[in-house]
């Protein structure tokens, strides 16, 4: 007898660079391969590049569920369009200073790039609590604890 496939309501995880989103998503994927990420994606088959004029034309035609990579505007678009019914998770750092420390420890960016990311992060963090748009706001202070909370939320045993 074939096992019944697991159906998970889409989860959108966002937060500033350096907060641990990728690590938490990788942990979910490692525990449940193929449910949270897709393997074997290839250009022209599962994702496409278009010119800026073509991209603007697609936006005008409402071809995207969302396309705005700034602050909370993208999330409002997703909720208003109601094409899919995802749950939204925002990952926060324990403090702004800790976020800066994490970004600098990466040693992958220039000081100017880090400052730009920190400016964007500050705006995001100021808006997240006031927006009321997130189903869960998770402070990633301890990776194991954060993962357990996220896992519980994903599988429906927590609504933090």
C-alpha cells in the first residue's frame, strides 16, 4: 500500500540577511527531503531570466504572485491576491548588534554592503511587529530552540 503524501500549507520564511533563515530552512529540508525545497532545478526548465522591459511587462500583466523584494509590501500583495494561502514566518536576530556581528563574521561582503544590509534590516525589524502580517515571529537566539519552534509551527503543533 502506497503511503499518503505529506501536504504542507506553503510557508514563507523571511527576515534580514544573517538572521539564520537559510540554516533553519536547510534543517527542515534535511529532516524532510523534498518537502521544503526542490532539487535538480535548471535554468530554462524550473526558473527563467528575462530582460528588465519583459519583467516590467509581466508585472503589468499581474503574472507574478509577488515581485517586490522590500519590507512588507510583498507580503501585503500575497495576502491581497489570495492565490495561495501561505503562513508567514519572520526570523529576527536576538539583537541588532548580534545581527551585525553575524554579517561581519561571514567575511563575504564589503563594509559598504554590510551597512546597506543593516539599513534594510533596521527598516524590516521596525515594521515587522507593527505590521501584524506574520503568523509567527521567531527570535533566532539559539539555533536548536529556534528550529524546534519552527518545526512545531510548520507541522501545526504551535501557533506562536
